[in-house]
């Protein structure tokens, strides 16, 4: 009811604002600064178990699936264990091969998503080991898993997921640390990631406070019939989640592409009427991302870059929203936040029912 809104106009907005404190709860008691590692007792996995996994398979739906894609990259980066995310809604129908040396991770805010719950059952039936990253305590998926981490994001009411997704990404970072530190990840690198995790709440607060600077771009996006969200490698799941959030509450067609794929087809659609939101972190792909933005501009496309302050745009004149830098492996967490605000402000302009968008339910408990 309105009391829970605590003076905010929308749950989605309230939940975006709550993220710094949700992050604090997520990491509390789970990080060890001295040994640069996470302490995840709830997973019920011994160091020997952790060392024994040859692969990681992450299962979730919608935004939880995109959080899983962010997580898979973190696990490959930090632990050098092959990892991928798959839509649980597909996994359950394709007679998947379940391997004893794969760690399965089910990710879900509600813990009640039927597709994800079925996927968990399928893994278990065939002898796989599955842990959960779940927000709702005691939910179906949480109970079905062999162990897990609760997200501690608190109740998420808005259909469009924000704070749960952010905590999912942090959960994956901590699992990546746990897997990495029993393999080749050095103590120094572990400490680097632990320090970066501890810095996240303040950094997220800074982004949320800069809301007005992202809101100024919402009108262009709201006016467009269709938008692209582009990113590559670590930035691609960020783009997918940005497009997802945007289409859920603005009802505008938004599509995510790998920036590298533009020239293989989608570039044909670019003109002055199709704006692009580009994820441009300060990494070794920045130059290639700049070249892609150049190509979009040359075709009269408008671009908004979500970027870091040390990316040199040279004479490329595009509006930018700058987020604080984390460690490169964790940058996707911070790059996602402005996209929540962009979608929120576009939907506000359009006058949509932000918390209960048409055709969608908070959790999909039926097939
Ligand atoms: C997120 O904004 C969506 N409403 C939706 O994609 C959601 O993430 C998905 O249905 C999975 O829900 P869950 O996390 O509760 O399993």
C-alpha cells in the first residue's frame, strides 16, 4: 500500500534508491579482506567441492538471466572456469546434458518462477549440484536448491526488477571470488575485488544522485519508436538488461546488440529516428566502441554513451553519462544503474503505469 511507498511516487523509483543499502546487506559478513575471498557458507560447498567444478551453468529468466550473463563473465574472468548462462525457460525443454562436475546456479528474485523451478528439478533429477541466488527467503527455488545465497534486497514490488538484479550481480562476483581463490586468483587480486565490492554502495549512491543528468536524455528515448542498446563482452549483458528494462515499462521497441555485430546487419536500420545507447567502459575495447559510435553518427543516428571519465572521445561529439569506475570485472554492476533511471524517466514522460506494466506479472508462476 501507499505506506510502503514511504513518500515515493513509484516502487520502482524507491527500489532504485534503496540499492546502496541493499548492497550493504548483500556483502555484510561475506567478505574477507585479509585473504581476498568471500565466505559463502550458505552454498554448502567445501573448498574441495569448489575446486572440483570444471564448468558453471547459470539458469534464470528475463533480467535474472541477464544477471546470469553478467555473472558468467565474472566467473570466467576471475576463476577462469568456463561459465555460461542460459534462459531456464529453454533449458528445461531441451533435454540438457547434466554433468557431475558442473556447478549449476539458479538465479531468481521471487524464487517462484516456474521455468527456473522446473530447470532446478531437471538438474537435480539427473544428479547435478545446484545452488540458488534467490531473494525471497523460503521460496520454492530456494528450498529446492542444495544450498545458496539470499540476495537480501528486501521485498521488490515493481514488476521491473532493479535492486534484486544488482544484488544478483554482486552475488555472482562473490561466487566468482570463491571459485577463483581456490584456483589461480592471487591474494592481491582477491583483495582488489573485495575492496571494489566494498566500494560499490557509495558508487551506486553517487550514480543515483546524478539522476537529473540521465533523465535529460529520457525524452529522446521516449520519443523514439525503436532504440538500440549496444555493448560488447562485459558490456553486452548490460545492454541486454538496459533494453529489457526499457521495453518493459516504456512499451518501446528496444533491442540489444553486440557492438561488434552492428556492421553485420543492424547498421542498416540506423537513421535519425533510431537512437542508440552505447555501453562504453574504459577497457581495451574502448577504441572499437568509439569507432562504432562514429559509424552510427555518420548515418545520422543519435548516440548516448554510458561510459567512464577516462575514455577519450577525441572529437566524437556524443552526449555521455559517466559512471564511477570499479575494477573492470565489476564494472557491469555500475553501468547497469543509469539504464534503470533512463527507463524509469522515459516511462514517466510517457505516463505509463510504471510499477505494473501492461501484460506482465511480477513473477511468472505458470508455464
Ligand atoms: C524483470 O524486470 C522482469 N520483470 C522479469 O524479466 C524477471 O526478471 C523474470 O521474470 C524472472 O523473475 P525472477 O527473478 O523472479 O525469477
